[in-house]
C-alpha cells in the first residue's frame, strides 16, 4: 500500500504538477497565437519572442523594484512588475502593427505574406531582447520558494517520496485559471468581445454591421500582448529567463494551438495541456516509479525513459505532424491551416 | 438505378435524414422537393459518399455502395453538383472543364517528356470535348473568361458542364436553379432534358422552383423532417394536401394582408421607356427619391460593369432590380453601399451626397445591407447576431429587438441557438433581422430568397412588406423576378449595366418585352 502511494506521489511530483504548470504556460501562449490567428488571420511566428520581450520588460522593472527594496513577500516581486511589462509589450505590438502589419492589411496581402513578415518581426524582437538583457540565464524570482516542501510532506505523511509545489507553479495554475475565465467572459459577454468574435467569424458582415476594424485589431494586439507577457513571466519564474528558450517555445505553442483547433480559445487550452503532458510523460524516467509498483523480479535496470529530455521538442513536432495528417482541424474543429 | 433503404444520417441528436426510403429510376429525372431543413442536401451528401450513413443501405445498380468514398462513387458514374458552385476561380471556363476527367497524361511530369505527342493529342481532344460542352450550354463566348468572373447563374451552367465532361450515368443536382433568372433557368432545364434524352443521363435534382420541377421531373419525391413524405407525378404532388401544408403554401394571396393599404402616391405614372429617354427623365425624378445612385459607372477594377446606371428608392417603397445574369444588379447595389469605386456618378441619401463615404460610414447613416451569402455570424447565437447588428447603437435597443422578434417569431424561440445550426430559411430571417437592428432608413437585400422553399419565400416577402410599411426604403435584387415584381412598388430592369426599363412592378410584369426576356414568357 505504501508502495502504491509512494508511486503516486512520485508521479504527481515529477509528472502531474510540472505538466499542469507547463501546460498552463503553453495554454496562455497558445491563446495569444489563436486569437491573432482567429481575428487577424495569420500565424504570428513572433509570438514566442513577444513572450520573451514581455518577460524581459517585466524583469527590468522587477530588478528596479528589488533594488529599491519593494517586495510583496511571500509572492515574487515580478507580479508587481507585470503590469509595466504588459504595458511595454502592448506598446511594442502597436508599434509593429503600425509599422509592419498595417501596410500589408492595407494592401490586402494574403495571410502567407503576413506570416513571413511575422518571421522578420520575430528575428528583430529576438535581437532586441538579447541586445538589452543579454543571451544568458537571468534569475529574477524572489519571495517564498515553496508552497509545499518535499521534506515537510515526507514528515507529515511518513512516505519516503516527497511532494513539492513551488510558488511559481501554484501561481501559474491560479493565474491561468483566472485569466482564462476573464478572457472567456470578455469574449462571450462584452460588446467589444462579441465584436471580436463577429470580426473573426465574418469580416465582411462585421464591417456591414459598423464594427470598426482598427479597433478590433487593436484589441486583439492588446490581448495577445498581455497573454504573451503573463505567459512569458510565469515561464521565467518557474524555470529561468533565457531569450533563446522562448524562441524555441514557439514550436510547442503552435503545436498546442493547432492540436486544439486553431482559432478556438478552448482548443488552445486543451492543446496546451495535451502537448505539455505528452512531453512530460514521454521524457520522464519511469525507473523509480516502476520499482515501487512491480515485484522485485520484474524491476527494470534501465531508466525506462522513452525519450531523452533533449528531444522534448520532437514530441510536439510529432504530435503536430500527426494532427495535421489525421485531423487538420484539431480537437475542437478550428480552421484548416 | 439508385435504391435507398431506410437511410439515416444523424448529427448528434439532430436526425437530418431518418428512415428515408426511395428509388431513383434509370433514365428518369427525379425531383426532390421539401421545406428548408427537410434533409434534402444531407440525403444527397450521404448518397454521394460525403457523409457515412448512420444506418440504412444504398444500392447503385444493385451493388451495395453504402459507405463508399466520393471518388469511388464518381468512378462508378455517380456525380453530384453543389448548391453553391465550386469552380476554380483562377482558371478559365475552358480550363475548368478540361481538368475534370481524372488521370490525364499531363498530370505526370514524366509524360511531358516521354509521351509528348499522346499528351498533346489527349489535350486537344479534351479541348474539343470541352468546347462542345460549352456550345451545348451556350457558354462558348465565355470560354476564355476566368471562372471567378462568371455570374452566379453562369457558374451553375459551368457546374452542369463539369458533369458532362465525365462518364456520368447518374447526376445529383443540388439546386441548379437557385439564383438563376427565368430565361437562364429555362436554358438549364433544356440542357437537362436533352442530356436525359440524347445521352441517357439519369438525374435526381433538388429544386425549389415548382415550374422547373413540373416541366422536368417525373416522379417527384417530397421530403419532410428527414423522411419521404410522398411520391408521385408533379401534378399529383402539387395537389397533395400534405405537401401544400408542409411546403408549397397557398401563395402570397393569404399572406398579403399588409398590401391592402393606400398605395404611396407615385410621383407620376411612369410609362416604360427606352434607354435614352429613361436617362433624361430619371434625372428629374432623382431629386424626389430618398436614396439614389445616379448615373453610376464603374466596376471592380477591370472593365466597367455599370454603365451610367441609375437606381433610386423612396421611403416606404419596395424597389426591385431585375435583369439577366451578369447585368450588374448586385454590383449596382454594392456601388450604392460604397463597396466599389465609381468612375462617374454619385450616391445621394436624403439629399446629401455620400459618394465619398466608406461602407461603414454609410451603415452609420442608416443604410443596411443583407448580402446574398455568408450573411450571418455562424459561430454566434441568434441573439448575438442581432446585438452585432445593433453594434453602432449606444442607446437601449431591447425595444428594437422585441420588434424584430415580433416580426420573426421563430427567432425568439431560437435566440440561444447558433445561427450556423439554423436551416437556410431561418438563417435568411436572421440576416434580415440583423440588418433591421440599426433601425435603418434604407434596407438593401441581395437575393433574399435564393435557395429557400416557396413557403419560406412567401413568408419572407410578407415580412419585407411589413418592414416597408414601417416607412423603410427597400431595395432588392431578386432572381425570382415574378414574385418580387408582384410585391414591388417599382422595378428597374438592367441589361449590361444600363437601365433598360423602369416602371411600376405590375406594369413591368405586364410588359410583353420584359416578360419575354426575363420572366420566361
């Protein structure tokens, strides 16, 4: 019995909790991608680096606050910096919209042109971020580190396996839930949110109803920028901030958006968790888990790891390919790419 | 030829087709009619292999073909056309036809080197075949036009032409007549009859136009609520009480309670005029109309589609624009809405020149437009559709919504349902209702009854009359010219983008020239 409980705790500690928080981060990122795709109708490849920019802006403000001695112990100071980071990212997105995308929108360019333009934007933002904050790992997490410490858990339960829950993980999950609720409320209940959905559904008819396209575009960028900054900051708190990691995050984020059905907000959330759990479960070494469960004779010698963590991006890539082949509209029947 | 045994196709809880049993006989033209939402198109799609049936069996020439994929059925000689034409818009009409036959030599790169002569020979032969088809359909002058530039009716003919390029044995036609004027409809009817007699094609056609059904089809199968209601000759079906109740309705007579009103005084009786004098006279009348496009000339960048065309409408008046396919009817309306740039002419609303305003600005000034297709937000509920219609209004619009629900009681029942889940006729009601939410002074409708059953059409026209009586100026393009003119206060006949006739609706209906050219005698 104790073995079974130990196995479950082990699984929760190394798969369930990391999967949940990573999934929530991917879901927030994918929500931004899916909003831009649904309303502005192109795949925004710059989203990963927008997350990096948002996180960078938040970190700079957080450092300044930390230097001044502001803090909100036990929560990380970064939460105070977040609104400033969001504001900076919104400004960045507006600037890009004005200088790049508006031109193509005016020319009525096909989505492919927008997508290629977004690749250029991605490279520029990536350069700016590395220029400002450097290419190295940056730490900015402070406040209390753990909600539940592994040692306390062991003492309390008497099990030999510990369960730990980091503050950043708890925050990620709570903030993601609140944000998703707020976003859905906005899209379903408010006049502006409905206008966005109408514009996404049928642009021509939205124009005929007097919906101002510039306003819808602006709102979309504000939402996408806010989601990107929050997702980026939470990811940075949970792991660490390194510009190149965010660049690579683009793949799982797109995979999440497409698997869930691109253009569908609930699809992005489902997709985020599908991708996160696939990655975590496939790259986890099950040796210890199986030792608890199997009789002595059957115990494995190897790590029982299906794929090394170095290859974790291959997981999202394979899922992406399978989904595009088998059901290109994704779980919730989004648009076909 | 095709036997369908207790076929079922359910979408979740929705039983689109339920226990339908019917028989399409070889060498006959079978008509399939029924109210909107009866499951006609779903039945077609299931027979053609687009959907896998939930239950039942389909036999083609005695062979069980239940669950076959569309291309397998195509290879067996079963071809279907679509209600909304599926052409390749960037290829020419001729190319559209030439690419229909499968497995052509030129599709393999290696053949372009190794079998050059044979490939060219095959292509020349295909070209001849395609030209013959175009000849047959009287489309030859358009052979080198891009298919995307064809008018709605011409696309339907092209669709028919595509079936002629195959070894079709049985053809399923989904509303070839929707959005096609009477004259062209007669041409399509002739083509179908000739194909049936000379080439022994078997047809099964969904059609709402009872005249076409009576002329072509025997037997006629009536569907309602997913099942077969009855079957018989056109005359039998026409007289059947159940069918009248479910589908045909009793004509506008009983519904037109609202037309018994004092007619709005006409500026003066307008005799039918020739082109030249019309332009001269209209300029005087022009000032009296509330909303008018004067001497509009322009197109979508290429050649001019409108040629000094003038269209105007007063408050409390229904004006219908009729004319052959490709006459620029929809284009005239789009020009008045500001969706294309005019080279000459101006648009006046209530005495103010609005030519320079963008479409949204015109909407804000009280012009509402209902497009022909894609006219509802399919992923939003009926109520949300109406709210979007009222987007520009900052005041409380619950009273307007109440009025709209009063006008379209069905929508009140379905207000929580997604507009995309409604039947064609109900969607059309949502589209009109959305446009009414701004409390417009001008309502423009682009073919509001395309593809809806006669019963729904009568109902829709009755509603439009009610809207007119509330003092709104109504301008509509309608293929169903006869019905439309019968409720219209005035009508414009356009030909090649220019005014041909302008008169009261009834007078146009009585005009022998108009009857002959556009109403099919």
